[in-house]
C-alpha cells in the first residue's frame, strides 16, 4: 500500500453495506485507527481482517495526531475508521486529515456509508439544496443556533440522541414552527429501521407515545419561499 492516510467509511448498521474496496484497504494497510476498538474488532472479525488496531477518538486525537503523521511519513499506510459511517462527519478525523494535508501527506477518502444521506432522501423533503448541522451544541451557542433556523430556506439535517429527540422537536416547535414538515429516521439499515414523517407537532405526539431507541437523524423542511 502507498504510504498515506485512508479514510474508510464503515456500515451504519448492516455489515453487508461495506464496500469491496473498503475491505481491500483494511486488509492491506499497516495500521487501523478506530474510534472504539471493541466495535471495530467485531467488524474486522466478520470480514476476516487481522491488522494492528489503535484507538483514535475525541479524547486522545489531539495527543496522537503527530505520532500518526510521523508513522505515515516513515512509510506506513494507515486507515481511519469510526464506529459507523464516514470519519470526520460528526466523528473524529478532521484534525488528522488537516495535519496530513499541512505536512503534504496524501489523504485518500473512500466513498461509503453516512447516515444523513439515506435519511434525507427518505424524508421526502427537497434534496437539491440542504445544510447539515450534525449535533447542535448542548449549551453554549444552542439558543443562537436555534434562532437562526427559522429563516433557513434549505432543508436542514440534524443528528440527535434518542434521549433528547423529543426535546429537540419541542425546540423546533418553539423556535421554528410546529407546522413545519419534518422527518425522523432511526436504526437506518437495521432490522427495526423506521422513518416517521409529519409536522413537528405530529412527531412530538408520535415520539412521546413510545420509547425511542437507536441512532437518530432528523430532517426539517426549510422556510417556504
């Protein structure tokens, strides 16, 4: 393998969604960086991949970025994976990519799974012009960000914890509009995949009546022209 950083998307649920190229890269590199090695070991065993594994997550990435770039500069090939989806999309990875680019180290990003794309397409809301917010800030800056959503004309995409989903929808009702069309997708590509569509108000009622589990993607319609 050419010494470089490989960004390798992994399945968001169904393991069969991994690409053939991703498997080939993971089998060939010298080292795999994983957000949670326990999750990645399960994936690697499933595809009979046996490679050195090292933790790379939000709590240590600042400390080990330099070590990783030095390894690649010395001729090692390194793959970065997150627990699910594409690294750096609401997951660690941006700092390492930036450091490699600054040091003229090649970065190759493989196409693959990311949760917000199927959720957006499945929402039935316009897909031609959208904005991805990821997780809204929990404290500092949240009020300001929510205020800015009311006049956004593009389709808006958010990630949220199942434990905070109803709170987010209630904030949309308060700051945006309870009648605004919205879609909530959870457990994408898994056995209990669900997409609920309706107004913000209707979705509050829906999810207040049942426990919510799984990874959540919320898609909110933009302001009508």
